[in-house]
């Protein structure tokens, strides 16, 4: 099944932790993430969609599909995803309504391509920031 989902909007977000920090997401950053996604996808770096998020890199046991397309509209990063298993698809919009992103400041893929400030996964979750 295919779904369209808002991912993250412009604003200032507080990231909890031992030392909570504030992160600003502006329109320029949303545009950058969309452009990086397009380049990474062209380089065969797929962006996983997991159901749930344990704060680590994406795990295959909770991956439920792949983000196919990202775009920015009215200050929000949107995505379109393909969820091949019906048991995962029924959770979207019912059990899991929110999204949580994981961004790495620097990433080098297996082909030696270097990426900066890149989305590494977009998870569907019940609570986006813990």
C-alpha cells in the first residue's frame, strides 16, 4: 500500500537527553533534506521506514517499507512510502500516527560517497520525541 505522510515541520524542537538541546529546523534545512534524499536515492541509498524507534540505527526486524519520495510543502517535509505488508499498513494512521527522524551530521556510504546533515531514517511512532 502507498501512503503520503507529513514528516516534520519548520520550528524549534527540544531534543531530550542528559543535556537537552534545541534544534532549529527551517525551510532551508527541509529543502536540503529533500535534495539529499534525491541524491542518496539515486546513489542506491534507500531511506527505511520503521514502525517504532529505539534510538538506534534502523533495524530490519521493525522495518516496514521504504520512503519513495520527499517534498516540501507549506513549511512541512512530506513523504510518500510503500508498505508492502498489509499487517504493517493497517498500523499507519491508527496505531502509529507520528513520525520521528534520525539525522546524521556526517555519513559515508559503502561506495565512499560523503553526505552531510542527512536523514538516515524516518520512523512511524506513537510518540515522536522521548
